[in-house]
C-alpha cells in the first residue's frame, strides 16, 4: 500500500468515521453497518487495486431479505451474523455508490486522491455522508 493510500485511510478514519458513528453505524474500517427499522444497512470504502482512488459503496437488505440470506448461508454450512454483513452480500438492486451528482446518475463516483490531499478529500467524503447517506437508504426501502 502506498504512503498516499495510508494517509488517505488515516484521514477517513479521523474525519469521516465519526460522522458514520453519529448516524448509528458501527463496524471497523472499511466496513460499517447498522440496523434501522429491521433493515440492514451497510457502507464500505472500496479502494482501487493500484491506489489513488476509492468508492463509497452502500447496500441494504430488508429484514426478510437478510433472514433469507442467513438461511442460504446456513444451508451451505456457514453462518452470516449481522456483524459480518457487508455491501458484497447485498442484491445488485440494493447497492449503490455515493458521491456522484444525483443529477448525473451515470457519473463516476470515484474519489481520487494524491499525496498530501487526504484531509481535503476526506472532508468532501464527510459532506457526501451528510448529504447522501440518509437519502440513499430512505429510497432503498
């Protein structure tokens, strides 16, 4: 992992994670989750393989969908506790990327960063969290 990526992760932990906690999310970087009105909601920071960019992905499962998913895992001989639920477990129609302009749904939602601008990018992500997280999950229900 590059020095710029390490700095970006530190900035996200310092600036964005407290906002996620204030919204009721728990978990550990890069996966955060909460249960609200029975729905399981999750956020994930997905970094580019080669660095200098990431996505903020969101996913959810209604209570009945989550229980069905747990039963599928149990039938396969594994467990899926709520504490391990991630965006990757969500059905494609229950997933999305935050950060792009809602007026341009096909826009690239990637957050790019370079060495030295991690805090600035993290503040932008915090603004996205404030502006888009609740709205995203309200429309996902």
